[in-house]
C-alpha cells in the first residue's frame, strides 16, 4: 500500500469533533462552526443564512452538517444558498467533516457549516 501525505493550502482541515465542539487547525470551536477559505468562525445555525450567502464568492459547494443525524434544513436556508449560486450538500456533521477534508485536500472551493454532534 502506498501512503500519501495530504497537503492543505491555507485552509485548515477538521482535526476532530466531539459533543458540542469542533477542532479546526488545532483551534477548538464550541457550538456550530462555519469553515471557509477565508477562515473558520462560529456560526449562529440555520437562521444565519446571511453568513452562508456571503460565502458565495469563495465557494462553489457548501456542505451542511446537521448534527449527529442527517436532517432536512429549513427551506429558506436551501433557497438562500441556491439563489446565491452555490450547491448545497446536506449530511450529518461527522460525514461533513470527512467530506470537507477530502475536498479541501483536492484543492476544491468548498465550505462547510456544521451543527455540533
């Protein structure tokens, strides 16, 4: 088996997560988090569509982690993100962490908004 070291550009991958927190680039974020090419910051949750729409110039696809289980996002959130020209992929937060790291390693223009598990 051949092992390859993953190299990330300027964005930090998700290093870990647990009940109520995410660790991104060795920094711990309690609660929901938004990771974009411009950096990581806290996110106010499903009602905070403004932060997601503002990311339209940075990302092509936005992953949405809905917590421990996959759930339907509010219709208003989906409509706002899609109207801004971004694709929206909804999944449980653990899957969103893994998918984000893979796409980030591929150099994709990806962002992720996640609710904690």
